[in-house]
């Protein structure tokens, strides 16, 4: 019980939000790249529209960079407190299946 309390106490509350937002934002950024490439090609005759699209891409990249810095800061705080992040915490961010009896496909 004490270990669980120490682990929860050493992990900043905001770290879960930052890690989940970084994961979702990165997936959206990569997915949007497939959308923006043809849109930029179509918008290239209009410099103002092309500039606006590049600004949107740059701001999204800046946001992901700031999330990365916040995530590194939060993980450094946990590391300095000499605490291990429990597996349940990682599973809550990555959405692993909860079934423990699942066998690998190769078996």
C-alpha cells in the first residue's frame, strides 16, 4: 500500500494528460501530413493560402514540441524521486487490452 501511495504521489498529476495529448497529437500530426501534402500542392498557386497552411503546420509542430518538453520534465521528476511508474499507468495511456489470458498469435 505504501509503495502505491509513493508511486502515485511522485508522479505529477499533469503528466498523464501531457502523455495522452502527445500520443494523440503525434498520431493526428502524422495523419494530417497525408492530407496536407496534396492540399499544399493544390494551394501552391495562392501564396497567401500556402503561407496560412504552413503556419498551421508549424503551430501544430510547436505544440507537439512543447508537449515533448513537458513530458520529459514530468518523467525527469519521476526519475529524480526514485520511483517506478507502475504498468497500470502506462496501460492507461496506451490502451492495451486488459485480458491477461490472451496468448500470442505465434503460439
